[in-house]
C-alpha cells in the first residue's frame, strides 16, 4: 500500500483519481478526488456531487482493484456459506 504524500512535496498527475485528506463539511475526511493543473484546484467526490474542498493536505494513489473472481469460485463459496 502506498504512503500518504504531502501536497507540499508533490502533486498527482493532473486529473488522476486519488485518495485525499480534504476539509469538507466542517471536518477533515478521507475522500476520492483529483487535482487540476490547469485550474490549480482540487475537486472531491461528495454525496452532493463534485465539489471544491476547503483544503487538501495529503494524497495517495488508489489501490489496485480486486482480482476478478470466477463464477465457479463464487458459486462454490456460496455453497460453503449455505447462501
């Protein structure tokens, strides 16, 4: 897993989705967001859509997605759990 990177040290690639520590809705939160080199602004995903946060202190790349699970493996797992 990646470590948090201070925005003072380095910014992510422009408009790349990353995890951010952002000030939103009167508290610091971990959210998904991105930075725009062109607008020099951060944007985060909120329950209300894309918004500009009150500040961002750190970011990190998103983790790799889970590996695909075959249907056969899924069905066997359901049987073991008696689903």
